[in-house]
């Protein structure tokens, strides 16, 4: 099924220009506080972590500190683990799952791995519960060519400057009903395309990098998360979000080549997590717990198989 009139901005079949982007931006309202939800909790982290400001997002009149938590007792002989959340600002458990891991789980890995955790890559989008940045660009297609937008460029540049030996990269995401209700219609309107509705998977799943899939690693994450929340079943075509199911809860998709955050490092073990917070079978806490379970499983597997 397709629709030619499905979004209030733009002309069907014609990509947006700056006028349409301005109209879209005017519709975006602040619903929550990056400072209260992210900055303050990071300021309260324990002694084993150092909070680093790796950049500033200038979105006049707003200016957001871009923050990461790094292991204080950094040991170059240990493998590195990068966790990113909030690449899509509206995907709440990515942000709060990363913060929960920092507050309650990170200390257990002191002396085992070097941690770099970036809970909220896109603070403008977080405050507005929005997938895109303020220029109507998808951050999770922008981690290439040194970063196509400020959010991506700041993180990529900082990580490159550090030269860390990263073994793991976990990029925490959600798939939500608002994908169907708002973000897919907006994307198709922006690009002048017909809208073809997709099926939102009910449950947790992971998208492994098809360019380096590491099947056993992806399966280990699913096995761990299955103890916390339900895993998304395949649709009638044996797929999740249009990609063939490789194993229970696992699909493979392009990562580095499309500019996805999970593909911009050389980490051997990398994935994009996805959880469905709108399911009647889960809760916000369970979604956060699922993200944390995936991080913990990733570190355990990587250390055992490095």
C-alpha cells in the first residue's frame, strides 16, 4: 500500500527544499531536558569514571555539551569497549540504558576493559523526541566521510584522536510505533518518495554488520537479553524490518557503507541493538534492562573470544 498524501509538509513526489525544512523545524518542540536527564546523572557518576566533553552541539539558541564517560584508570594493555546511545534522540532506552550501565554496572569491568560510553549522541533530538537532527538529517546515516553532520563529526573526530584499541562497539537503539506514525512518513515526504508502511517487530533484536557479522557474538547477545525481555519473531516473510532473519533475533545489515554509527570504528564485535518500547509485553525499565544485558553479554563474549 502507498499513499501520496501522508505528511503535512511538502508536495507529494517532490523532495524538500529549505522552506520545507524550516517548516518542519518550526514544528519541533522541546519535551524533556538533556541537562536534567543526561548531564546531571553523568556529573554524579562514581570515582572509576571520568566525564569528558568531546564537543559542543550548536543548535542556536541552544548549545549542548557532548559528553562521554571514560574509564579513569585507563590501561593501554586492555581492550576497549565503546557504547553509544541516543544517536536517534527519540530512542529513550538507548540513552537511559547507557546511563544505567554507567551507574550500576561499569565498576564491575574495572581492570578488565577500558570503557568509553557516550549516552546521548544527539541531544537536540533527545529533547524533541526526534529521530533527525535540526536540519532534518538522520544521524545514523551520517557516520562516514569524517562525519556528515556535527553530531557525527564530533564523535568520529574525538574517537579517532584517541587511537583506542576498540574490541567492542554497542550502538543502542529502539524501533517504535512513531516510526510508522511520524518518522517514516516524514522521511518519504522529505525525499519525495511514496510511503510504503513497514511492520514494526515486537521485541528485542540486533542488527549485525553484514560486512563483519560475527554470528556467534550476535547470538550471545540474544541469549542474554532473552532472560530479560522477549525477542522479536520474524514476520510472515521470515524478515525483521525488511532484512532476512539470520538466527533467532538476529539480522545483518550494512553498517559502515551507509554511515551507521555501529560501523564507524574498527571494533571486531559491533552491533546495533533494537527494542520495541511500545509493546504491551514490556516496560521502560525492562527496555533499559535489556540494553544493559546486551552490553554486559557483549563484553563477556568479547573477552572470552578475543
